[in-house]
């Protein structure tokens, strides 16, 4: 089984469906223990999945955003924590290739490492800044020295930290008070992970704190200066709503299967024949269709657009995340209403889906920021 050998999106989705079935079998234990899905990540690496968004010139498949979100959604049908975790790596590699931000030698080196199994994620959030999308200045500092840069600070919510090989760390440069991103290999002296992740949602993401104790990196590892100018549109962040749509679909599937099999002695036949149950299943299907059309449509628009057109898509991207994430919450709620009190059992996957989809409200962009963006978009265009 190897994604790089598959020629079409349908073939790769079929392969991911097989993997997702394995992820589903492991999901309950990972959730109960709050452990990290090492086996799932290993499977994704061994099948070549983690290289699919690497540019073709460096040996990857350079897949489209539409294909990425379809594959990410499929992973989430098996295990949401695994999907969100690997989604950051996949999306970051796609974003770096699209925007061509880094100097070519450093990006080439990273791509070669990813081809050999390396994983990357950003470490941007901090205890006192909250989400970086709200504009807080990093308290993590970078100080120039003779051999490069010395980085010092603490980052929170460093998803997939148990297995990351590279961290993209935002820091305030002491000399200029400007903010920049630095590439920091895990092998750098002074890197430590403090296991602080105790969320009730997506317990398997390993989103622990990253401690940076005077980490020395070369000059070239200052990879991006973050100006205060307007942020560019980020199509790759659609991996976030794709994750929650996948979880919602898993809830839908469970509710349908339950309704087909459950037959209390107060009625003849299974509850799926009852009008009130079919009403809820219809509502679920409607919300799934709305999510798919919105999410897939925006992704396809991104893929078909030139750079200048993509920069005008921030409102649509934010709206897709807002819509899909909130509909996912509603879908899981309806599924639980069909199943009833059994859905609250710790052994029932619906209670895990219920907790996991709530996390989407706290992934960027947040709902209030999206609505503000949509208001500005509406005012400008009318």
C-alpha cells in the first residue's frame, strides 16, 4: 500500500479508507488513555502519505487542495485526532510550496527530509498571547549572535509534538522588535517537550508545550519575517473543517447503523422505520450535503484560481470553516438524539465525536473573527 503509486484521487481515497478503518479500531483506546496515535502516524508515513503535498520537483505528488481535504476528511472518519495532527504537516508543506516564502536551499532541505519521513508543524501559540491569529506579539525571543540566532521561550498547543522533527517557531527579535519565524530541528540543543495536553477533546493530538532553552539555530533558519501587513489567504487551513466534517460523517454512519439494528419491544421492526428518526436522519444528510458543497466548492475554486484571485478568497475560506465546523456540531448532536442515552456511554464513539467536534470552534479562524471579516467583505462589495 503506497499513496505515491496510486494514479488517481479515487485510488488514494480508497487506500485511505482502508487505513481509516484501522484508525477507528485504535481510536477508543487512544482517547481513554490520552495517548498519542504513534501507530497511525507510522502508517501514514510508511504509505507515503506525508509526502503528497511536497512539490513534484522534490519527489512529491503536489496534490491539489481539494484532494488534500478529501483525504483528511477520510482520516477523520477513523480518528479525528490523527487527522488534525497530520493535517498541519500536510497543509504547511502545501502552503510553503504555494507561497514560495522560504529561501530555496532551506526549503529544498526540508522537502528532502520530509521525503525521508520527517514531520513538521508550527509552534505559534503562547500562554499570554492566545491564538496567534488575534495578533498577540510573541514573548518568545530571538537574539542575534555570532553563529546565528538564540531562541528562548515557551509555546503551547504544539500539536503532534511527540513525533515532530521540525518546529516553525515565531519569535520577537530583540534588536528590532520585529516578529519572525524560525525553523528549529528537534535535534537542536535546548528543545524540550512538557506534557501539558489535558483537553477533553481530540485527546490524541499530543498538543503539549514546547520549551526553548537558548536554542541556537543558523542564520538561514530565520525563514520568514512576519510584517504587520494584511495576512495572505490560506487555502491550506481548510484541512481544519475537513477534519470536523469527517468526524460528523462518522457520527452519521454510526447513527444509521444503530437505527437499522435497534428494535425495542415497544415497536415492530427497527427504529429506522420511525418517521421521527427518519426526520433526524434527513436533517443530518442535509447538513452533510451543505458542508460538502461549501467545503469542496471553495477548495476547487482555490485550485482553479491564480495567485491574485486567491488573495481575494479570505472571506470564502473563513465562511467555509465557520459553516462546516458548526454544522458538524449539529450533526453529531442529531446523531446522539437518535441513539439516545446510550450515546453518553464511555464505550460509545458518539460521546467522543461530541467532544472532538467542539474543538473546531477554537481552531483558526474563530467564529467572531470570521463574522467581522464577512461584515467588512459585505460593506466593501455593496
